[in-house]
């Protein structure tokens, strides 16, 4: 039987911008229909709430701190293999259409396929811009274009990506393949045609309780991020993003075109839909995205079809995508895919506890702004969320009692045992994945009574990578011979 996997993703789509998750009046009928045909994950999380790092985890199966893409403008390291390269090396056609943002410097990409991805299929944002005149390029990057003229769907990046996806699906319907369709929309400038451009002109996003959170008792770096917003009249605030929300419904329609093509040409494809991260939109007085683990930017929509119907409440992570794709095609997982396949969970296995991990390094290497270097590590077990902000204050939230993350309970003795258990598992995770920023400093938090005395050797272990398909085994520094264990005392 043919094995065909279509991954569809958007950019900057909050959970409440997908109506099957939370209907606040922003409509996504095509995504909703997809959810009705598949399995909807209710607690799925990005690995880092910034475009490039989020994508680095999705397409390498390694955490951003490990693959090297921990900031926008940082490409993954040369010895890190994408899921496209891994699959193509196994004889699976890997096609990529849309925003990539992993080339190491340019938002639009380089216009050429990275190793492993099919060159004839490749189409990124630079390819799109090169189809336009200089004047059209300017129009494509300005939201006020929609105030001056009605643009056509055919002019947009989303429509041209969907066109190419439909063509790929039709042309390769008799082959095994993995296809990524990566829309930039609804990310700004949120260009979209009518009726979408005016659909939400009179609409205001309902204010959630955390819009009124002015960050007392929260980390100082978040207060700096919020700036004057903390002192503005929150009652008078109106959250109006008509082009952003209109583009959200527009890209939903383009997703519908791709899904329709799979139904027309393919027999039993797997389809994954998700987004890279969300947007703050004034929650906690914050804007855009950045060094925080709040639900608005980290909790993402995530739907898989082809594996039955229903909903799953067990936490899942974008780090699980590459192992899931790998498992779908029937290959044994290599060590350097750091998540776990979701296929067993969709077949009925439900672990009682499953932690997901979120991190932050830097928003963008090129820019001095966006807070600069803000190292953060987070663990979430489905109820409790512990956030370590190395250069700022830490956070602990009980999302069952406090779903809007209003009360920071990091020093609450009633949750001390919960906090300490999360801390132990988070530190173990950092060691297990070879987090390059791990060390005694993460334990030295003012509330952490379990901290070990600081030592320069920390755990004393060395932890080596293993890529037998791509690299010779690493040699022991002391002997020059192959190491007898990847994890050993140094």
C-alpha cells in the first residue's frame, strides 16, 4: 500500500484563531472539517515560540539548542539532518512548498532546495518574490495594499503554494512521498483578497482574563517586554486585527484546497495540520512572541488524519513530528530524533504522565532588540508548568486551577513537591538531550532547596551524539579508540 504523508502548517496562528478549538467568532471551516475526520490533539505545544527555532525542531526532530537553530537567523548545524534528507536517503520522495526560514539569515529563504528535498518541487518565499516585479514585491509586503486595492487570491503566496501542492499531489499520486505545505499566512503583512480583507473589519477579539494581567509577581524581563502597556487602560483596550484575522480565514480556505486534492487523488494519506507558534495579542500586556511559555504562544492546534477519529488530551510536542513521520514510513528511530512517535498514542496507548519541554534562546541573531539573549527552559506535564528564566525570575502555574496563568506560584509551599519534581525531570531532560547550555547554574535558583552544591564538573558525565548512518563513531579522547559508551564519566 502506498504511504503518503502531507504536512500542512501555518505561521502565527493562536489556538483561539481555529474555531474547532475555541470559537470566538474567527472562522476556520476547512480546518474544522479536517478535525472532524481525524484526531485532534488538545494539548500540543511548540518547542520554541519563534518561527525559525520552531521549524528547526519540526524538521530536524532535535531541540533548537541541539540543532543549532535556537534563534531566527541561525541555521541548523551542518551535521544535523532534516527529516527530508533522512527520508530521501531511504528512497522516499520529500517535497517542500512554502516558508522555510531555516537558511540562516534571510526571512524569505535562498530559493534553492536544501539537501534531501526535491529540487523540482522546492518553492520558498524567495521563489515567490522572484516571480513579482519590484512594484509587486512592495505591494506584497505592505498591509496597506489592501486599503488601496482589492488584490486577487492568485497574487498571494498562500494561493501559489496551494497551487503547487495540488499539482504535486496529482503528479505523485502513485508514489510514496512526504510533502510539506508551509504557508506564511496569517503572519503579517497578512495579505488577503476580498471578502477576507474586510470580513473582520468590525470585529474585536474578546478579552480573556489575562489581558488584565499587568505582570505583578511575574518575571522582570516580561515587564520590560510589556513596557508602557502595563500602565495603559486595559478596560479601554480593543483588540482589533482585522487583516490578521481575515488572512487567517483566507489561509484556511487555501488549506481546504490542499485537503480537497488529497481526497480527489490519494487513497489513504496521512495529513498533519499545525502552526509554528501563536501570538500574545495583549495577553499579559505582551505582544508578538518571545521568551515566555504562556499558552497564547506555545499551545498550538495539532490535527492528524488517517489514524481514526477522536480527541487526545495527553500532551504532545512538535518534537514528536519527525519521529511520527519516520515511524509512519516504517523506519526504526535513530537516536538523534529526540521526540517520540505519536502513532502508538493514536492506536490507544495513553501514558498517565507525559512531559513536554519548551525552550528559548534568542529571538533573532541579527537584531539587538527583542530582549537579546533570554535563556528559558520549561516543562509542562498537562497540568503544572514550571518555567526557568535563567536571567530573570522563575514561574510555576497550575493550569487546572488557573488556566489563564495569572498567579505565579513559584514560591508557594503548597506546590513545593510538585515544583521540585518538575525541576528534577527538567534538569534530567537537559542532560539527556545534551543541552549545550546545561550546567549547575540552572539549579541555583533562590527557591530550590534541593540544589546540589555548585561544582565546576557538574555531573561529571560526557554525553556523545550518535549518527551511525551519517557519521563514524566518535573516539574516546583518552584512548583514541571507539568509546564503549555514549554516556560515561569524563
